[in-house]
C-alpha cells in the first residue's frame, strides 16, 4: 500500500507499506530512508534493504516524483469536474449567517468576513475543515450580526484558495417563515376565490334555468 500528498505550501509526503498473508510486514520511512519491520519475520528483509540502500533510493524517488506527478495529473482531471462554490445560509433574519466554502482542493482554504469593505473578525466562528466524498474539502465560517447591523452595513464573506478569491455579499432576504407563510396565504386565497367562482356559476345556472310548462311539453290531453 502506498500513497502521497501535497500540502498547500508545497510540502510533499508519502507512505509505503508492505503486507504478507493478511498482516503488516514492513514499512518505509521516506525522510530517513529506512525500513521498519512489523514482525520478526520481516527482520531479514529489513536488514538486507537497509544495508544496500538501493530499495530505499527507488522508493523515495517514486514517492517524491512519480507518485506526485500522477497525483497532480489526476487532480487536474478531477478539477474539470469540481466546482468550487461559496454559499451564504441563514435560517431567519435574527439567526447567525453561515458562509459555506465547498469543493476546494488542496485543503488550504481561507475564509474571512468584511464589513463595508474592511476586515471584520468580531463575533466570527471558524468551523472545522471537513472532507467531501469526492476528495475535495469544505469549511464554514459563522457570523453573528443583528438585523439592525445587517440593515445598516454591507457584510461579505471572502474565500481565498490557490490564488483565487470568491466573494459573497450578504443581502436582505425574507426569513424562511415569512416566505412559507406568504405561499400558504396565497394558496388559501386562491382556494377561496375558486370556491366563490364555483358558487357564482352555480347560482347563475339556477337563475337561467326555466321550468317547462305542462302545455309546452308537446303532449295532447284531449
């Protein structure tokens, strides 16, 4: 089993481990170029590989170069599918505002807030960095702001990643409860209008209906 990764600052790391018969056998330390035996049976292999240094050079070169090259190539392919996104979420006008940055890779992403174009770090909570299922990362930052402060100032969430900047401005919007109430009210109003129209039509039919006289039914009583 082997793998490698690159941090946002360019730091490279790799790991390589061998197993035998379902158990760990021997592992390679990339920094010291040495092997660690996981059980007594692996000691012979460890001594042999450490003594020559040939295997250590091969594995280190692979983790430092080949593995990183393939990783960057696949990341490049994946980036054509990934879409970095920034959302502002708020349950109501009095609840905290959450800035969600998702779909980012590598994981080094910076989230900050601005108030009227100036950096703002009061009443701000930075969330934990979390992985997504597709290998990208997400992070949140929550801002606590009163409705009056929000009304009289412009707040924006600024996300920086790999030289790109994403900015979302907090805009006035109706709380979810008001929106739902308005929709329900509109539906009730439509239902009432439909009932009224139906009753008016029924009444008109009753007004237009004229009973047929017995003398007009075409029968002859003589």
